[in-house]
C-alpha cells in the first residue's frame, strides 16, 4: 500500500485524495459485484453469437475497392444481429460516428410529408441540426420532414396524454434517446423504453421506433431491440467498439428498416453489398468481444465518481446510490472554472496527450462552447476515459469511459486533486 501511495504521489495525486478514494471504494463492493454479473451475462451472449456464426481467421481479412462478398463484414453484421436479437444489422466503418448512424436511420426511413416525434424532450445536441430544430443545410426539415416533440413531465416521467395527442396520421417514426446526453434528466432503463414503445404502438401500430442507444450498450442484460425498437443505433467509438474499434457505427433492426438504411448509406440498388472493410475487422470483432468487460469498468468508474463527489456537495446525475442505465456520470460543478479543473485532471491522467491543457471551444454541431478532456488512443473515443460538457449552467461535466476500471479510478482521483489544488473543494 505504501508503494502504491508513493506511486500515486509521484503522479501528483496526494495521500489525502487517495485515502478519501479508498474509503469510498470500500462501500461499493456489492454494486461492483452486480456490475460484474451483468458483464458475465453479456460476455456469454457475445461469445455465443461469435461461436454460432463460426467466426474464423477468414473474417479478419482486409478487403478493398467495392468490397463485394466481404465475408468478415457480413458475418460481423450477423454477430451484431444475434446479440441484439434483430433480423438484420448494418455495422460499417463507412458510418463515421454516432450522429451519422442516427442520420442514416432517420433519413432512410422518413419521406417528405412524414413527421418525426420525440416523446422524450429535446434530442442530443448534434441531432438538432440533423432534424432541423436548428436550421441547417440538408436537415430533415429541408427535405419536408416535420418534427414534433413532447417534453418529459417535471418529475422526469413520460407525458402519456401529451404523446397520445401528438401522434397523428403523419407520425411515421418515433425517436427515443436512451441516455441523458447533455441534459440532466435521468437515463431511461430498457424496460421504461419498452413501456413507452408499447404505448406508442398501441396508439399507432405501424409507427416505427428508433432508439438512440449511445452509451447504453451492455449496461443491462437486454437492449432496446429486445423491447420492440425497430432500430437500435449507436457508435463504435463508444460502448460496443470496446475501445478497439477505430471508427464505425451500427444500426440493428428489422430487415426492412436496415435495408433502407443500407440503401441510404451507399446507394439505392447497392445497399449492403458494397463497402470494403479496409482491414479493421479484427478490431471490430475483438472490440465487440471485450465490450461487456470494458463497459463494466467504465460503469464502476461512473459509480465511483458519484460516490466521491456527492458527499463533497456536488449534485450528481445519477446520484451515488440509484441504478444505472448508461455509463455517463454528470457532476454539476457550478462554474466554468471548476469544469476546467476537473477536465484538466482527466486529461493529466491520460495515457495519450497527458501534457495538453483542455480549454473550452466552439465545436461543430454544438450550440454552446464545449470543453473536452480526452487522451485517447482513438481520437474522440468516449469509451476511453473522457469528460466533456457544454459551458452553460449548471456547469455539469459528463464523465464517461475508461478502458479499465483502474484507469478510470486514477482519472477521477486526479480530477479531484485538480479541484483541490485550485481551491474549489475541501477535503
Ligand atoms: C454521443 C452521442 C450521440 C452522437 O454520437 P457521435 O459519435 O458523437 O456523433 C448521439 N446521441 C447520444 C445520446 C450520444 O451520447
């Protein structure tokens, strides 16, 4: 233990912060065991899907050009479809990020005159331009797709009456965001999402439902596709890439929806048949294989952060004790200064770019200045230890990731150290 304390001190983490951390961890044994048991279930689920689809060295071969008959790519899509229990999946390096995957899913399945409904309030920042809530070239609004929104009730629950009234003849697709994103509402559990989907389909049986699953994969034993979502969508540089995927997005869903997505992504008539894998299949398979454990480590980090910061007077969402449905931890720090100190700590603890000082900047797709701390092997990867947040009240940082629990722990201790050094908190 003395050796460890000395090691941390060399890195700039004081004995005081370390010992406060150890006292916090002592109380988390049961919760960590629960997370491990979910990870074990999900590990078995992924393993079974890989075995069933006879993953072999052939699947890791690079393809170039059109990518016709790309066995590795096609088989990975079967593996994803089996894990998500869907008819089909589109898992591609040509999907550049989560926003792109969601854009493909929406624009492939909405036609001029159709209406999109969000029954869970304002969607994630980047989607606001995709939809045209904030006017933007090539938005869905420009293509004649209208948008309606029903906000959550003040207690965070679904406004069922409002949703019933908002669903009309025109409502073609309903978008549900699982994770809180940059909001301070709670993240929905998969079963809550299931109730909402069932309600929407009882009002309009043929309505399509898409779930933005970013940051939610493998946190529970079921996914939105298990409770009626027609499309479940996310990014490979978040949970399902397991930290190894260098790029990519996925859409798992019904054959009809996924085929349309493929036609939108490539071209009508081409669909899933084209798209070379450029030699990244090993990373996509292996990352998916590691994802359940990586997600578990990240979730432990999030719980640790809440239990560390809440007793110091910072409002945490989720709070120190409530159940979790994604890997994000919001900590409301109350000032820009404190956000910068926190992010400096995360950055200083990174394996890559640890010498860089994060500063707020005008990031494309976001309305407010954003600060981001990430010293990641994959640029912008937020399954790796990272913290970010828009510079606006309540000055919340959204902390997530950590390829290992122990690295997440180091980063969080370092963030607290920076707040302490800046005189913004007392231990
Ligand atoms: C990250 C995220 C997105 C967008 O993903 P990018 O890969 O950053 O484009 C969309 N929705 C939610 C809830 C997210 O967390």
